[in-house]
C-alpha cells in the first residue's frame, strides 16, 4: 500500500480519536499516541500534502503504521481505502 494511503488512515484514526472521542478511554491507544509522537504528526503532514518525508521520515511513518496494525490485529500488508475498511479487516 502506498505511503500516502497509510498516512491518510493514520490521520483519520487520530482525527476520530480526538474529535469524536471514539477511542479515548483505551490505554493501548494512548500508548500508541505517546510512542508515535513523531510518526503521527509526520503522517498527518504527508496526508495533508504539507511535507514530503525523507528516508528517516518514511521509516517513522512505517513504524507508526506497523504499530497501528498491531494495535488492531490488522495485516500491515493489506490494502485499505479508509479507516472503516482498515478496522473491518481485523484478523481473527
């Protein structure tokens, strides 16, 4: 999956978390946000076409993506159009 799409899903997850308080009481989500304090804003910058990441930035975004996939038990190599499709693909 293209890095831009990963960034879009990361950004949509954060937006849902903070604006709609959907995941607000989940300690694992809070750990995800705390740990990825650089990868999340970088992904948001790419999602909004405000930045082109360097190789180091790509690595941070990929680490953030892997963590998000692990958090929800989703295949990190899958193809997802948006956050809903991402969350619906949770592995059993």
